[in-house]
């Protein structure tokens, strides 16, 4: 079972948000482009301190206005203690979501390298500020590098770097898989195959990769690109890979899964639309693979569909601390009925004392334009621990006494 979040944990999250907003003692100006969104002062009047937008009792918002701000804020939230530094940071160009989703796997052991985004060869202000604050210690698995550069991205001065090279985005995803393989010699790899055509269906792979270090590779509906074939062929030379196809057959055809069987065992998970696909992936379990989230006591991440770079930016939240899957919304103000059903399935309950129960916590990714405070409040209510309605607690009409 995933580690529950108790009342003290929820209070700590609110305090963390307050501390981050405070900027660790330095003045934070709203017009300072170097500051991650989580460091920006709340837009509301001082009387409410930004609540409930900043946080509710069961949710915390990362109000990034773009993936670069979001990644920087998430990295600092995951590694707030200078005494517990990340091994490295992974710098990825913000132009290709497939590379970013694949690079999320480097958050997992043994690299422990959250993503920061680069604008070509320039490191954006929020990324530079986060890098300096994180002061990565160096990852032994990456040759003691403090920065893992994926492609032709910024090379920050004063940090030891290692480079992941590739002439195309899918060549870079192959190189990422190769680096992951080198860190786990002799271990049968688990590979997530995602759609290169529809990013919303691929988004849930980022968080799970950040938790497990499972490589993410991409296919089209009817074909396995040559770079993906080469990556799978190199993995086949070790122990036989276990391949998990994320998404329905209308997105990744049976012809492709048949070809994938040449490289290892193949199983499919997911659903017919992005919202259901994320839910089914969150519930899926096959031996040691999958979240298996079907009971209370979990962290969760909530995000709008169609934002794959945000999924990569927020992936460290699934790879540390709350260890929870990604769920998607398709509307800023309304929770899909299927998502509400999932949250009701995992809503905590207690019989006599809530202190003895387990707790859920949700991270809300994006501004209220992406997920409204109304939707956040609904999520909060569905994460809240409630009293179990036992027969003795019901009146003659079947309602609570």
C-alpha cells in the first residue's frame, strides 16, 4: 500500500506552500521572470492569503502558467531540504513532449533527477533559479554528473554534466532507455509503449516512469518507428522485456502489438478516451507493474488533458513523497463522472475515530483557468475521510442518524 498522508502531513503541505510563497526570506516580485510560479505571491487579497486556491485541507495547487515554471516549482517542492539534495537534474528542451515524458523516468532511482526545461540552448530563469537552489549532489549512475543534458540544451556553468545524444526526438528516447538499462544490468526491463500521435493518452506514463524508472518508448497507430525497434532490440539482449501498451487498439493497433511480441511479452492497459485511459492505468496491476490504486490512502495528481509537458513537469510528485498516479480532467470547472466514481471508490472512511484512518492528498497542476477552484473544492471533498455508515448508524429510512 502507498504511504498514507495523515493530518500532520497535510498541515506540512500547507506550511510548505506558505514557505515557498514566502520565497525563503528574499523578496519575490510578481514581475520577476526568474521565479517559478509556486514562488509568486497570491493574486488574492492579503486577508485570505491565497486560500483556497493555494491549498485546501486535502489539496495543494502548483499554479504554473507554463511547463517551465511548473517543473521548477515541482522540483523545489519535492526537494525542499538542502540536506537531502537530488542526485542530478535532467534538462530537457521544451519543444518535444515525447522526449520530456521519456526523460521523466530519470527521476526514479538510481538517478533521482527531476526535470527542468531549457529553451533551446538557453536555460530559462525559473530553471536556473531552481537548479541553483537544488544544488544537486551528483548522481553516481550518471557518472557523478549534476546535470543530465537531453539533446542540444543549455549547459549550465559550474555544474558537471553528462549528455544524452540523439539526432531526432525518438532517437533521444532510445538513448534515455539505454541509460536506464545501463543502471540496471541483468534485470528484466519493463517498458511502457505510448502513442506518439496523441499526447493525452501518453501523459499518465510520465508519473509512473518517475516512480519506477521504467523506460517509455513510442509507436504510431500502425507502425513501430526504427528508433523504437532499435531500443527494443537492445533490451531483448538482456532478460526478456515485459512490454505494456498504454492506450486502446484504435490508437495503437493489434498489428503493432503483434510486432511488439517479437521483443518480449506484451500486455495492454488503458481506456477509450484520455480520462478513462488515465483511470484504468491508475487501477491496473500486473505482478510488480502498475499503480493498483483501488483503495484509500494515496497521493494523486490532477491535470487537464492535452498538456503532456505539464505531465513531465509534475512527474516528480509521483516519484517521491506522495507516489500517486495522474488523473485528467477535460473541463476546467467540471469533474468527469468517471473520475468522480474513481475518487468515490478510493475515498477514505472511518468507523469511530478519523485519526486512525488513512488519507488521500491531491496535487492540482495549473492555474484556475486550467482547473477551477470549484473543481478543486469538489476534488477536496472526494478525497476527504468520511464516517463509514454502519447499519447501527442509519435511521429507519436508511439515512444517517
